[in-house]
C-alpha cells in the first residue's frame, strides 16, 4: 500500500515519559490516534531527505524544487527556481535568518538578485513561486495560492479535503515561525495535546517568515497536529516536526504584521479545478498574498 493512501492507527494506553521530573505523564484511555499522509507525501519525503538543507533565503524555492523533482521528474536545483521566481537575496546575509545552530548554506550555482532597498524583504513572493512552478514544468504543474481568514477549523478542513481528494500535491505553508511550537517539543507534550487538547507549550526557537511543507496530520481524541517537513535538518527530527492547527492558522494570518501568509498547493495543472473547488468550499480564496517580498521579474530588476 503506498504511503499516500496509508492510515497508520496506533492505540496508546499511557503517555510514556522517561523524564521523572515530568508530572504530566498520566494513564490515558485506549483511544485511537490516526496519522494521515497527504497524497504524494512519500515522493516529497524521498526528495526531502536527499536535498536538505535549503540554500540561504531560498525556502520557497526549496519546496518548488522538491515538488517538481518528485512529481515532474525535473532535473533542477534550488537556484533555478530562485531565478525563475525572482527571489531576492540579502546584500549581506546574517545569522538571524537561520535557525539556532545551523551554519547556513551558500553554495549557489547562479547569480541571484539582491534586495538592495532597505524596505524590501529578502526571500521569495508567492506569485514568484507560482510563476516558477509553471515555467519550469512547461505548464504541466501549478502552485495554487490559498489565502483568506485562516482559522484552525479551515486548516483542518483544507487538509482533510486534500486527503480525501486523493490528488498528489505538495502543500507549502508561508508561515511566520513565531506563532509555531518549538520544533523540538517533547513527544509526551504532543501526545498530551492529542489526547486532551492542551499542553504546556514551548515557543518557537526562531522568528522569520518561512515556507514549510505540510505532509499530513495526526488526529487524536481531542486534538489534531499537522505533520510538517522543514528546510533545515536541525529543526525537529531530521527536519520533521508537529504543529497545532491553531498555530498554523495564526502563522498564516500574522495578526501583528502588515504582511500575511498563505498556502501554495502544487498539483498537476489538470487537477487545479479540484483544489479551487476545495478552497471555495472552505470559504478561502485563490488570491496571492503579500509576504513582504515583492514580485519583481528579472527583466524589471535589470532594466
């Protein structure tokens, strides 16, 4: 059975915690926790293991690269996506844009444009990634933008409908990391959240605008967690971590910022109508959002 169709069900009778200082470990009823992978997740994971980490300031380009390799068998590098998406690198790259403990990666093979104006954020716009997906796949694949008034319920319904649609996809979440859990939340805390709907939260270890991938979700009796793949192996376990849906929603809304986030869902262009129908049914839109990095095509920057 392919991983994209697999539902892994595990019954827990207790939260296991080997740290004797933890007083929250408690006997739990024999209830079901279900892990659901979105269609295509196994192919994305295979590319993810091979490509980690992202190149500096190319988190969005990282995911489009993996998606086109996984679904279109494209022979491309992150730089090719960065160029096609008109990504902007900082004039001087600093450690503040990296998660703690990661040295960064700057082995670029192409000369990418720099954000020379101080009021323009480095990175990649959602529109740029949409353009790059279409251009580098010769129109065979599309990254459908999803934006609007995000809530945990809408994130849950989005993931559930994508799972049920059974269409191979790559879901890129353009999140503000300050709203997320620490990527190294202990396993007992995740289990406690799934069984009770709450736990003691450790805040995120970094604060940037970022693209991560949602591979699927874990459903418990009283809570649901998104299974996220990240662009650095130092985040979570080899780049994989769990996040609550209200945190994902908050990271997309960015209520404390003039900018916002959204999702890009990469699918075969023939399946775009399936994604659009899901988005409209949930009450979201397929409009591009402003994440602080403008879309400036290369010809505009060089003219």
